[in-house]
C-alpha cells in the first residue's frame, strides 16, 4: 500500500502540467500618430500668434509715441507759462517807466523844456 501510494504520488508529480497554449508574440502594430493639430492648423496658429505679437509691438510703439508727445506738450506748456510771467513783469515795468512824472524828470535831466506850441496830443491806447 505504501508502495502504491508512492507510485501515485510519483505519477501525480510526473503528470505533465496542462500547458497554456502560448499566444503568438505579436509585433506592436504601429498606431497612427495622434497629432493634436494638423499642418494647416499649425500654420494658422503660427500666423495668429505672429499677428498678435505684431499688434502688441505696434500698441507699445503707439503708447511710447503718445507718452513722448505728452512730455513735449508739458514742456511747451511750461515755457508758455514762463513767457506769460515774463510778459506780465515787462508790462509792469513798462507802466512804471512810462509814468508822466518819470518822463518829465528825464526830460529835465536832458535839458528839454516844455514848449506848449510844440505839444501834440496823441490819444492813448
């Protein structure tokens, strides 16, 4: 009996294992590449990016020109204000220098005399 058990164990061990039929090794099939964008779409995308970049540069150029013009306008306005101040000061100086008393004193210093026959009246401004 022991011998019979042993033979059964050996036969059990010696029984070939059922083999799983091997699958044939398949070469990986080349899949069509999944491109997100086609050639035409790429061209359109590049053109759109180029146009946006060009418009951005043009906008910066315009803003720079506006800024430069604003600075020039401010400089000119400052010069105008200075000129107005100078004109006001000169007008005051003219009115001070053209008083009757000053003119009369200056005429006396130069030796001029008032001759009423030679006086001409000119209407003022």
